[in-house]
C-alpha cells in the first residue's frame, strides 16, 4: 500500500528515532507531522534564536499603539526645540536621551524609536498581506494546472511566463504613482490604506509565480499516486481531490515558500519607499527613513544605524527561520 507524503514524513521520523524494537518502545510513540516538525525545530538553535527575534518584533508591531502610549511620543510629533540652528539634534549620538532612546531625526525632530516601532508594523503588515495573497493565488493556480494539465496547464504556464518576463522594479515605478493619480489628484494626500493596498496588489501581481510553479511540480509528481487514484475510484470530485487529497500533502513546501517570501516583501517595500513611490512621507517606513538619513551619514550616523540594523535583523531572522523550517520539514535532512 502506498503512503501519502505526509504519512511518509511521519514514518521516516519514527523510523529514525526507533531502534527496531516492539510497538511499546519509546521510539515508536505516535506523533503527528506537526509535532515531528516542532521537535526538530526545538533541536535547532538557529531556529529558536531567529524565532525568538521574530516573536519580539511581531509583538512590538502588534503593540505599537500601547508602546506609543507608554513611551509618551507619537510617530509624527516634532521636537524642534531639541534641534540646533542647523537642524541637528542637540546632545550626543543624534540626541539619544532618556526621553528619546534612539535620538531624533535631523531637520524634523521626530523620535526615531517610535517611528521604528511603527515602521516594523508597516513592513510586516504589507509583507504578510502580500505573502498571503500571493500564496493563495499561487496555490490555487498551481494545483489546478498540475492536476488538470493539458490546455489549462498551458494557459496558466503562459501567464506565469509573462509575469516572470516583466521587470518588477520598472513596473512598480510606473504603476504605483499612476495608480494613485488615477484616484487622487497630484496635491491630494493619498490615504495610508490606499497606499498599502496598492503595494500589496503590485507585489501579488508578480509574487504568485514562484509558488505556482512550485505547487504545480509537486502536484504533477503526486497526481498519479495510489491514494489519488483511490480517491478518484471512490467517486471523489475534482475539488475534493485538489483540496482534500493533494493540498494537505504539499503544505510543507508552501509553508517554506511563504516564510521566505515575507522578507523579500519587507525589502521590496523598503526599496520602493526609498525611491519615493511607496508609502506617504507621514507613514513610518524603513525605506524612507534610510533615504532621509543619507544626507547625515557623517554628521549623524545613529540616524541610519538604528533603522538599518532593525530591518537587517528582521530580514535575517525571517531568512534563517525559513531555512530552519525547510530543514525541519525534510525528514532526510542531516540537521
């Protein structure tokens, strides 16, 4: 009897921990695939450290309004009285003090720490939203193309090739401002929700291709397996076979693809904001903060250091956790 891939993962892990004894021995304790993955993650120090960093950053992002209330400073509040005649923060290291932990922005005098907290919130909102949309589109198109094949597979493959052939950065630089001007005038303030939605749509227009190809390849390798043939012989419909038989057996690569897509969207949003086509200036964003800090690299290095190290830690933690998750989902991994 042929096992599904999910059952194969569980069996491989049990065999690797067992010593060939009887069913009552400890190595043969029944565990679900999720429990097996968690046990492998707990043994990976890199996964635990990167996961802890992500938990801290996510909690700070979710609690940003509470942090603002406790900190006593809003993201757009200006402290012009703490700047000198040239617009530079008074004091050492860019105005670092007990009231302003990471100092103040030169010129405007806004608090860097609270803007970074809201910047993490903005980046994660856009990145997670984009990853969810792209994963949904990619999974649906990939599983349909892989299972049905034929003309459907060819049409979806053609759309995939077209999306891959279009340069993302040039498209984004042209579409995002045009899309905003389509609904708002050149002097109108673009609402934050509209700018965030526009970025998610732009990311989704390009990001689904990788997931779709990955899922299609997995489905092609599974659609002729015995458990699929058994479901077909029992009279199961196409929807049942796609989302009840095949999808549960390809969740591992989808999850890894999702975890690695999030940091890509974090850097993508920062890059677009750096170029001035992302979020409005009033919305805290790492890309815009780093762009404004370029003029103060020699006179106020703290201004670029704190946002730069935060986005570096966020992206690195996501990438390391994604690699560790991939290893944990692979029962043949040596780690």
